[in-house]
C-alpha cells in the first residue's frame, strides 16, 4: 500500500505544480506538452490527477504505522 500511496502523492504534486503554473503565469504545462486542454491525452491526465486527489482524501482517515505502534 505504501507504493500506491507514494504514487498518488507524486501525481498530486505534479497536478499542484501545474495548477501553480496556471495560477501564477497562466501557463498550463499539461496542455502545452500534450496538445491542448481538449486533447484526449490531456483530459486523461487531468482525470488521473483528479482521481488521485479523491483517493488522497482517504489519507485523512487512515492511521500511519507510527501512530499505531506508539
């Protein structure tokens, strides 16, 4: 489960960087790399980032191993 959690965190960080670029500079890196916001691959990436964000909500409701052992 740690691998899945780390993968989700990496995807969320990539999404956060993209949103930061949009907010500060008006530049959508995903759209620039993959051919625009309406390109299929861009929409898939946006969907994956969104799913990762939804999955990350569960992080608030799970206890880490450190909390369980102490």
